[in-house]
């Protein structure tokens, strides 16, 4: 986790609509493990999707890089919410 003054806390929300993109998601998150506070995944079987929430503590450019890489994956929708502090 980041200890610099420019670090922010954010939640990266991922809706997985195509299971084939899950290995790429896991690879990106594994590479960012030092910035991740925690993650939670919920399968929503009735809609055949999964929802993943990832809480990160890192400089904004690192968070943007992670969410940008995730957002470019086909089969997933990604949004990021930042803390105000």
C-alpha cells in the first residue's frame, strides 16, 4: 500500500459479462497487489455476470493505470470512485 502523500483510496468496480476475460482481470490485479487493500467478488448467476469490487490505496496515476487496463478488456465494464481525501 502506498504511504506517499499523494495516495488516494478508491474502489474499482468491475462487472464481468464474459467469463473469458477473468484470467486477464486476475493478471492485472495480481500485478497491482501492492496497492490493493482488498477485493470482493460476487457471482450473480441469475444474470450470468460477476461483480468484483477492488479497494486500492495508491497515487492517482497508479489507480488510473489499473482501471484503464481493466477498462480496455473486452467483456468487462469498469468504473472507479475516488475518496475525497
